[in-house]
């Protein structure tokens, strides 16, 4: 029978290193966190060959004396916590006391450090977990740690490392994350003697975004700030119409710690489900602040994953904040309907601004229709945001972020001046392809997607019927439909009945696990009522009963709006102009309900660039 033995400290450290130090980027992460905890105002990171052969992290923090430096290399030696209850109130990045002994056990490790109270620094050199020397050295205040030949003593781990380029990409990414989270700290990143980025301490977060992630991404983002009870959210989110093919630019920080969280990702995607196409992801850099006792960062040794005590509260808070900010970005009109005389459009059944039929005139040079100047549509009243601010055109900028010259392929649709320049002449030119209509403006040419425009108008009409005061209107079913559910779904039905009534359903219980649908909302086809409820129960089961019925109902509204879409060929030229007029008073005129653009602009300056002369 094999004998049970206590492992030596060296072997135990190498086992622990397998959890804490998986690859070179983990070393960089742990050392940067130590520098931040040491209240450094400047951090410099250098690496070579993807971090496999050499890593250095240097700071000007508080440093350590000789005794403290030696103690920091012992397992579970830390200055961050003292008792078990401190784990619930951790405000530092490191607290396990495992990083330095784990790193030193699988590399050639040199620690140089000096505190402000010591005239000289101290150097400790360890090779593969074995102490080689401890001596005094001259150095400025702070700490410098060099790690070379990582995993040389653990060849099994080294062979699982990726290419140097891949490992370098991970190091660059994590360094930029910590630079983003701490703009008041100067950061430098050097690869093989070449400076990749050097950012001095910044006052504004937007400035650090521009320096670390680039002007292109910065111009696609708008600032957000939102608070509720003991939760606070700040950062930058993608402007409406912005999306990416991957989640790479969805970046989350909780109490300034970069994290991966399905809860936060889900909340952002839910908030953007009508602003970004399905399968694409909005860029977002978000900082969530909450009581440390409400989040567990001790789930994983590398502290990549976290767990919220109340995930539902956090998710709904994030969704509320992003939805409110998106409404501000797209514009919320409070008084337009009251200021205009409205009429019902026979073709769509929608209320639209009343138009004088005698005012419709054709341009003599071309059968084009204008949106101003009394040709086709009355001059709109000044559109104002709630709070009295007039709509701003694309030249308005988020604080600290400038607009980029020219139009990028993925430029925000809201960069078009349609909403903010109602006084400018918009002349309908042609419909070259089915659903596409072309307008000329003094600023350039605008291409409008007729079907997307119709879907946006129809969706917001349906949404208004859902979001009005009190329960949504209900249509009684001529023949009530029965549903037999299992015990779990019956429980979810009971839990969700009040929410279902709010969106227009009338569901009655008439026996154990039996329900009867007496009525359904006016915005849904009665034949689809049972299917809607079954889908609702399936999603509720997948989410443990935690489902927002209004968000779920809006997805059904999107299906209704896109199902009743208008085909481009069915609209006359005047109807297209009238649709544009209705689009102007939509809450989000920039995208269809699925997040695809309704229109885009080719600025005059782009034509001048192509022709290489002024027009």
C-alpha cells in the first residue's frame, strides 16, 4: 500500500503555481496587482519572447525592508488580510499570499526592493524555488521583480504554452486592462526593447482609453454614469449602431478588478438587443462599484471569475443603466406629438403628422421630394430632448472623445445629421434598388432602407401600446385555449402571472396545473398566444424563474414588427418621404428593431476626396 507523505515546500509551491501561474500573463497580472496594492504612481512592464524568457515589473510603490521581502516569499504570507472575516471585505487585489512563492518556484526569480525608511535596497535571488542569495543593493524607492526561464523546471507545463505571439498578445491585453482601470497611475509596456505604449497619469478615463485602445474605438463610445442604492456604474458604452463580431471589446471591471462575468455580459446584451444585430456585440468598458461584501472574488485562485451575492439585482441594475443611457443617446421626444396635429395613416393604421395635401410639390428639375421648405412636408417644430436640450448633430461629442474625420465602415449610424438638421433641404432622388431610397442633402447623400424604416416605426408604435400607463390592452379570445403544465412550469406561471397581465395576457387557473388563456395582448396574433406563453415558460426554466416579462415581450414585438414589414416596392415616393418624417420622431431612428441601420450618410467631403476637387 502506498505510504502517505507530507510534500516538501518546494513541491507544494510548484503545485500551487499550477493554479496561480498558468502562463506568462498570469505572472504579469499578479505582479501588477502587487504594485497597485503598494500604492505605486508609476508601473513599467517589460517582456521578451512572449514572457517565456524574461519578464520585469517595476514600480515606485512603498517597497519592503529585508525582513518583509523574505516573508513575502513564504506561502500564505500577506499584508492584506488577518482573519477569515476579512475575506468578505477585501479591497486589495492580492490577499492569498501565494503569488510570489508560486512564481519563484518555477523560474529564475530576482526581487529588488527598497522602502522609504531604508537607505539601501535588498536583492533576493531564487532559482526554481531554491534560495541562492540575499544581499543589499542600491536602487530607488519601490520594487523591481525579474522573472526569467519561466517553467524551465516544469517542462510539462512549458510545452503547453502557446506561440510567443499569442503569449505576448495576452500580456499586452492584461496590461492595458489595468492601465484602463487606474488612469491615475503612469503605465509603460515594453516588448524586446520596443515601447508598445507609454501613458502618463491621466485625469480623464476617456484619455486613457484613447491611448491604450486607440482613437478608432474611443470615437465609437459614449460615457455612461448611473447609480442606484449601493451600486454605481461608470465607463463607456457603444453608441447606437455600433457592434463588433466578437465579445473582445466588452470589458468589465468590478471594484476596479478586471473580471469575466456571464451575469454582466448577459445584462449588456439584453440592454442592446434592439440596438445591435443578433450575433454581434456592442463595445463597452464598464466599471461596476459595490460593497465588497456583495461580491466573492475568492472563487478561483487566479481571481478571474467572481460571484455576486444578488446576481439578479446586479443584472437588472446594469440593464436599467444602459437602457437609460441609450435612450439619452438616441433622443427622447416628450412634446412633439402634442405640438403637431396628428392623423391616422390608412395604409399602416399609425398616427402620423398631418400633411397639407396641397403642399406636396415636385421639384422642377427632378421629381424629388423635399423634407423642408414647404415642399412635401410641413416644417417640423424644434425637436428637444427631455430636459429641454435641442437635438445635437454628429458634431456633438462625448466628453473627452473627439469625432473622427471621415466615415468608417462601422461608423455610428447616428453620425448622420438627419435629426439635428431639419432646416436643411432633403430631396428625394431615386429608388435604385427595391428597399433603398436615395436623398440628397447640402451635406452629402443619404441612403435610406425603407423596410428597416418601416420596422422601426411599427416597432415603436407597438412598444408604446406595451409601455403605456397601466396594463396593456387585451383582446378577448372567442374560444379560450387550455394549457396543461408540469409542476415546475406551473410554478413559473404563477410567479409570472402578474407580469403577464401587465403586458396584456388574461390567464386563469382552473385546476391543478391547468390554465386557460382568456385573452391576449392586442399586439399579438391570438393564434400565437399559447406559443408565446410556452416560450416564456421555457426561458423561465432556463433562467431559474428569473425572467423580465417586459424584455421578453419586446422580443415578441420585434417579431411582430418585422413580420408586418413593408416591402420597398409597395411605397410610393410620397409615402417614403412621409415615413422619413415619422422616423424623425422615433426614440431610436438609427436602427431597425434588430439593430441594423435604417440609413447612412456619404458626406460631401468623401466625394470631393474621390474626385480630388471641390464640388
